[in-house]
């Protein structure tokens, strides 16, 4: 059987070892690009897109960069613990 081109959010969550809600949040924030299929609007993520996302996260980790919204939350958290 050939390798599937698309994954469900359940598949993505399992691969990334996160919950379905966390996988869906990545899609909503457009960190992970997905498409909606069918009348119920089920999400599908292309295998190559998931691999790109994983490689991007590794590159960010190597560079020590933090996405803007994470940095803002981190700063707010640090400010609240120092006051």
C-alpha cells in the first residue's frame, strides 16, 4: 500500500505526541498548514507539510529563537513573578 499523502489531525497529534486540541491549535494559528475536506470540514495535513513544520521547529530550537507570541507570553510570565 502506498504512503498516504494526507494525515488527519488525529494522525498529526499522534506523530507529534500532543493532543488533538493542540494539533488543531497549530492549524488555527497557521503554524501548521492544513486544508478542510468534505461537508463536515475535516482537516487534512499533507505529510510534506508536517515534515516542513517539524524541520522548522528544529531550526528554531537550534537558533534559540522563540516565536513572537511565545516570547510575549514568556515576558508577561516573568514580569508577574518578579512583582
